[in-house]
């Protein structure tokens, strides 16, 4: 009877542990599968993406960011946030600090000098990651190079200034109108 009792106790104790370990291993596999899935999504986005911690350090970076800056993950993780090629002038100045303080997203254009002397313009969107209580624990920094757009805008502004100069210097009366017939500009 004692041996039967001992076998019954042993089997009732070992079976739940076996079930628990199977469930634990299943949960680990599920977590690993989800992590691979989210890593894949992050790495396939075309923008430079970084996850920034509350002290301004890079917690994670996607493949696009690493490749566009010629860096490895080890060279980026744990270092201070650099919004692009250059160093930003503090978390508050670049908007990152504002996101941590207010919990609201910030979208800015950052200007950096590249090593070759050219100016790089980046559209940086800082989006908060919040915990259950609504506090910001990390920020997603999504960066898109808008240098061509900024340079095109500057070139158009220069052309408009030249056109204004020409219009003001002529003796003839010139009236610029839009498609609806509204006056946009008239020389004096």
C-alpha cells in the first residue's frame, strides 16, 4: 500500500510540473516568435527608426538606420541619441525632451552637416511609447531625408524673389492672377 501511495503522490506531483514546463516552453517560443515578427516589421520600414530611452540613449535601431549611417547595432545601442549624421543640441532643443515631458508627438526638420560638408535636412517624428499609467518610457524617432524637398523649396523661393524683382523693375504694368482670376501680385 505504501508503494502504491508513494507512486500516486510522485505521479501527481510530476505531472503538473511537466505540464507547467511545457506551457512555459510554449510561452517562450511564442514570445520569441512575436519578437522576430516585430523585429521584421521594424527592419522593413524605409525610414530610419530608433527607440530612444528616457535619458536620451538609443535602445534599438532598425536596419535602415544602421545601413544609411554605416554603423552596426553594437555601435549605436546605448549611445546618446544622434538625430542623424550630427549631434543635436540637447534633448529639449530637438523636441525629444518635450515628448518625454508632455507625452505628445513632435515633428521637426533637423539640419546637420555631413562629413563631406553638405547639409542634410531630416524630417524627424518623435512618437511616445507609453506604459499602462500613460507615462512615456521610450520614444520612437522616425527619420526621413527631406534634403531634396528643402533645396527645391529654397530654389523656388529664390525664383519668386527674382520674379518679384523683375516685376518691380519694369515700367510696364504687370498683374499676376491665379486660375480663378484673383490677383496674386501686381507691380507698382
